[in-house]
C-alpha cells in the first residue's frame, strides 16, 4: 500500500552530447610556429632536468655532507 502513495516521476531528457574535441595538441598541432614548439619542448626538458638534479642532489647531500653544511643549506 505504501508503494502506491509515491509515484515515480519520469526523468528529464538527457542533455545533448558535448561537441567533439580536436585531437591536435597545442605543441604538436599547427597552432604554434616551429620556433615556439622548440621553445616549449626545451622548457619542458629543462624543468624535468631541474627536478631530477634537485632530487639527486638532495639524496647525495643526506649521506656525504657534514652537519655544519646541512644546517646552512637545509
């Protein structure tokens, strides 16, 4: 009996699907000039290298550094 008191409402129509996304990326697509593409690639590689060298330096410094230098740097 309780089920008869509550009627289910129909669902509203679903929204239309989003428009298709372009498969061209900003770097590999034709949006950027060749010089800009090279600059973006160089910046990415430089950033990745900086992170890798920082991590390596931090691990090496933990093992082979006197306490006085650790106190100044860290």
